[in-house]
């Protein structure tokens, strides 16, 4: 079995690498990290409107390119190598996947085109104060009041939660535990009772936020999937996110290795490049 990228995928990666070399170098990354948004809006506009990266794995029926997850992974690896500051992972790898996995046809038609075009910044909010990765960490509760649901509680470590136009939140029925009683909702970012608090982080290339749900009232049509049956769907969404995140980390690790090898070839000690020393040769051979 051939696991190599095909010619079209390599072309996509080559184009992405060229764009990011120009727009996500060290100076641009540091500038984005210091900004309030955490990314350059013009670069984000180009990524969505001109390059179409935000639409790569979204089906054509919803405004996407309809390619596949391999193409998404190919892009994530290149982005990781450039430390791209953008709401890409949150919008495409979290929110778009949530809609594709659990959304109704009407919800996909309503929300996916904006994500595909890069005009809708979206994210997934689910984890509580403990920061767990699975449904057991959900602390926000959803209580039915007539035809509506009222959300109360707090979600932590929400990727790009400070600026998301659309949030998909996982909440649970009072008294439920684990993956039981979990319902996901699609929530506009300007909903009454929704408050955002940016979190201080060590890594400013990806912003995190605390989201407070203080009596956010949602209609039944906001349910993503089925009431009380969102646990397995959330697990699938997170599995897909982990794949994308792993690809990004591979790109970052490869960039670190490339920089180390280049340094070893240039740095001289005792009159010769340190890359020629036996210990460094062995280390490179084992990587």
C-alpha cells in the first residue's frame, strides 16, 4: 500500500508552503501573537476567499471543494511547520467536522458555506475546568423549559473562543454522567447570556477562552443531532480533530529537525561543522 501523497496533493502542499513562507514567517507570527485577535485578518481572508483551504474537505453541496481528509491533513502539516496563526483548526477541524458528523441537512446548508468561505469563524466548546478530552468533562447543563433549552455553566480552553462567530457547545442533562445525556447545540456568538473571557496561555499562536453560559436560551432547532445522544458523535468529532492536530504537530516537529540539521551543517567547532562529529551523526541517523 502506498502512503505517499499523490501528485495533486503534493501540488497543494507546495502552494501552501510558498504562501506561508511569505505570510507566516517569524516576523508575521510574532506580530499576530501580539495582536488582540491573535491572527492577521487579511491572511485569514486570503486563506478562505482566495486559496479555499477552509473548504477543502467540505462537500461541494455545502460550498466546499469536496476533496477529503487526506488533503486536510496535508495542509495541516504545512501549517504546523509555519506556526500559522489563524482560526483554522477551530473552524475547520472542530466546528465543520461537528456539523458534518452530527448536523441535520438544514444545519449543514445554513452554517457550512460560511465556514467554507472563511467568513464564519466557528469552534467547539465542551470541556470543563478539569480540561479532560472526552464527554465526561462536560459541565454545562441544558434544561428544557417549554420548547426551549436553557444552558448554564462554563466551558474552558475553547479554541479561538474569544472571536468565534458560531459555537457548537456540548451540554448535559442535569444528573447525567459520562457520555450519557449529552446534547450538542449550535449557538450564535452574539447570544444573550454568553460571555467570553480570554485565557492567558504559554502558546500565543493558538488562543483559548473561557465561555460562560449564563442562562443562554436556545430553541429546539439548535440541537445538533439528537437530544441526549450526542456523546458518541462528540467522540467521533474529537477523533477527527486529533488526526488533524497530529498532522500539524508532525509539521512542527519536521521544521524543528530541519532547522537543527541546517544549524549542524553551518556551526563550526574545532575548525569543522559540528554535523560531522560522530555523536551528532548518530543522533541524526536515529531520528
